[in-house]
C-alpha cells in the first residue's frame, strides 16, 4: 500500500494538507473561542456578533475542508485509474 502512494506522494500530501490545514486554521479556532467564552463569561453577556462570527468561520471551514478533501481524493482516484 505504501508503494502505491509513494509514486503519488504529491497527491497524498495534498489530501492530508486539505484536511488538516483547514481544520487547524478555520474549524478549531472558532470552536475553542466559543468554548472559552462560554466557560469564562456569563452566558447573558455573550455577544451575539461574536457567536455569529464564529459560526460563519466554522461553516466556511467545514465547506472548505469538504471541497478540498473531495478534490484531493478525486485527483488521487484519477491518477490511480
């Protein structure tokens, strides 16, 4: 299995990068920011704008992760066929 992917290392790195970099930059930070605010600030004082901002970033990250992963998998499958 490793020998198959060794010839397509660039596509494998693209797949890993599409999944992990999107998660690290656009998915985890809004989740952590929201969790931090919920545990440290009283819920009545949470700003609606901040929650909306975090949710928009999160949705953008999930969409980017799905599209990037799908594109990388499609390219990998094309090269294997």
